[in-house]
């Protein structure tokens, strides 16, 4: 009787471990497309991601690079002070989007051009996404709001 209880306990532990492993695997599989890694323009230029990889790029919209094309297509370059990456986006840009403003785009790198399917811009005069601030600090060109 005692051996039976011990055997039953071991079986329950094994079943729980297998269920945990399977659920962890399913969660990882479900999230594989939902995780977008952030990269600065310098990182994209130094180590270009695969054309099939969706990622986020962030930095400042380079001055003089904003070109509005036919329809809703917009071309510009995003920079972190160390490198620039050309970007194309088809759609309506956020109201606060502009040159020398912080932005983050989600999309893929195709033939050296970042093709964005989503563009996010700052939401007030002092906000800049943490990832963009970190990338600009790395390049030594970030200024705290109010510093001029």
C-alpha cells in the first residue's frame, strides 16, 4: 500500500512536469511572431537582420529627409547620430511626426530600406521612447529636455 502511494506521487509529478513543458512550448510558439526586437539605426547598419524578421527601429527623423510621395507613401531617414537608415511608410502618419522628432517604426528591412507597417511618434514635447533615449545616449548626442 505504501509503495502504491509513492508510485502515484511520482506519476503525478511527472505528469505535472510534462504539462508544464508543453504549456511553456505552446506559449513560446504563440509569441514567436508577437515579439518585436528594438534596434537602433547603427545596429541595423552593422548587423542587418534577415528580410523575414519583423523588428522595431527608433531614433530621430533626419532633417531634410522627409519626402511625401504619391498618395500616402512617405520616405524619410531615421538616425541615431551614428548611422541613418532609409524608411518607407504607406499610411497616415501621427500628428506629431516630423523632422528632428523621435519615432519608432515596426517593419522589415528590404534591400537596405526599412519598410514600416506602423509608425509611432512622441506624444508631447518632452517624451521620447526609452529605447530611443538609450540609443542616443550611446551615441553621445542625447540632451535632457530643457538643456539647450
